């Protein structure tokens, strides 16, 4: 069974540095949190392959990583736009 890549196809433009980035959650240039593009699905958001069967251990690990990185406490001193 082949998998379809889940990365964001078109580069996003960072709201802070205005550079094009291929990052899903953070800008690869300045590290700021990116706004998710409209229409993004859970596979792309969690950077998981589009398979019928998802490896639950990998999904749980990715969830824990993202919840740690995206936790609101990490953005207490961030700008209003980034919060």
C-alpha cells in the first residue's frame, strides 16, 4: 500500500519574517508559530502518512510532542498574534 505525503505542498509565508517556509507548525527561518492553512487535515497536522491503519504508538508520540511544543504556557510572553 502506498502512502501519500502529508507535508504542506505549497510553501507558507511566515507572518513574522515574511519568508517562505515548508514547516507545518513553526517557521523554519525565525521559529515563530505558524497559522495552519485552511483545509489542513489531521494527517498533515500530525505529519502522519495517509494510511488506513495508523500506528497508535507513533500517533501518541507525535501528539505528546506537539502538545508539549504548542502548550499555551510556552507562549505567555509571545506577541498577541502568536498567542
